[in-house]
């Protein structure tokens, strides 16, 4: 069967993570995603470890795309861009409004060439309003949204998450927005501009914290790997030095933990009878559990925890994560052939459609890899293409 988004064309003129990764999610489901980069490439190509101008950052984000170079500051480049716009269904950008206006590719200008286009504009704070047009990246959204304020160790400073959680969350909203825009166009025959931003996305993924704040003016404290409401709940170290995260939110799971660590006496200990008792004496309870963990290696203890139906997982490095049998079963690492580095793995597809599953079809493109191919589809012949190359319009 055809992939779900076969026949949909997406122009990705965004850079870094949120916009491009949202476009990748559409490519995973069969959309023809054309990544349009300036001559110097997406900013993410220069971040972190790389092979020439292919960074791990870029490669991790941009699977399932064809990549072309267009200099939109040149009239010839902009003319080619609008020829592509006529063939497209969705555009994803994260240019600030003033930059789009300067280039002459605003939503209003774009609609002259394709009035039914779905334009998804990504920003840090919003396209307008008091902070509209301000530059911003992931950690600023974590700070402004309150996300950092509830993250970190007790009595320590707020911490940002390690991965770019605001960007990744916003990427999901980009894909969601595209589906809404395409469905509305299908039903009502109209295109539209859709806005998503990092701050809104991070407020959106804190429904419990936001609900507690609005209902009772309750602000969740920073508790590290523990819980503000339940115990035992946290990270414990085994005899071999490996850490295991466990969670318990009722008597059943507490009793399961005690059986697994051979400390069933804790279930009748008057200090830990109720959930409230366990939370009030969390430090004492954690010391008892840690002592039991320290007597066994992690493999043996995980087998016991699983056998007793405990909510538990090893705290993995990336190497351990991608060697994990469940992660491998879920196909969350897929090998592709990259034009420069050869065989390389990229992330897999998290949404599993049983009848029309997505697929990793294309490796992340090297800079300008598909320029000739895409322009030929527009009817540009070799002589015209060479002239454009010499003018620095394409690469």
C-alpha cells in the first residue's frame, strides 16, 4: 500500500531542529520533503562532531528528505523557489517575520503563487505579541515556560533537560499542524498560515503541573529523580555500579518491590504502612532499598524486578539504549547509506501504522545533493543549471 502521505510535497526552509524535524516526520510517512538550504547550509551542519559539513546533529534530524541549495537573496533563486511553491502542499519555516519580509517570501507573497498552501511558521515565542520577532532557542523556552523551575535536584538551581525538549516537542506540533492544515484544505478548499512556538509547546506538555497551579496555586517542587507524591520512587545503584530507576505509586507496587529485593519485612514496618508514611520517611525508606540494591548486580536485580511486576528500568547510556532488545524490536535505529559517510544509523519512526507503516527511505542529504534532480523536475535544462551554478544561485 502507498505510504500515508504519498503525493504530498513539503518545502522545508527551516533550520536547526524544531521545523526540520517536524518536516522529517512528514517525510517518514511518505511526503516528498525538499529541504532548501542557503549556500552555506543549515546552521545545524556546523554544530558538534561532523564529517566535512555533515554533523551528527544534522544527520540525526534530516532523514527522508531531498536536499537542494537555493540562494533566496538572488532574484533567480527566489524565482525558482516560487516555482517550487506552485508544486507544494506544505511549507515549514522558522525565519523571523522581518527576515521573510526582507526576502519577499512572506505568507501573503507566497499565496500569490499558491493560495491553497499550508504554511507552518515556527518561532521561539510567537510570530507577534510583545516578544514577536525576538531570537530564541530551546533553553530559553525551557526557562520562560516554567519547565526549568520544576526540573533539578531538591534545593538546587533549576536545570534544563539534556536533550532539546522544546524543539522536539515543537517538531511534533509541526507535524500535527500539517495534518490539520491539509485536512482543512481537503474539506474546505482553503490554505492557511499556522503558527507554532517553543514556549507554547512546553506549556502544552506540562498539563499536570499547569492544572495543579491553576486549581490550587500549587507549584511542584524540584525533586530530581524522585516524586513529589510517592515513595519509593527514584534511582538506586546496584553492586556493579549500574543504576536502576524504580517507581511505586500504591501499596501493590510497593509490596512488589519489597518481594523483589527480598525485604518483605518493609511491608509491615510501621514506618512505611501507608503512601503518606512512605513519603514522610522517604530518606529512611530509600536507605533501606539502596542497601538491598547494593547487594546484587543489575542484571540479576532487573530479572527479579521484572518477575515481581515492578515498574523499573535500567538507566542506560546511548550505547546501552540501542543494544536494548526492546529498542531493537521497535526498530528505533535504522541503517541508511549516506552519500558521504556510507553506512550510518539514524533514528527510527515512533508511530507504527499497522497497514500503511512509514519508512526510512532516504539518508539525510549532503549539501545540495538533489539540486539537479529537483530542478530537472521543474524543467530546468543542463545549460540553464550551469548558468545558475556559476551565478551562485544553486549548488
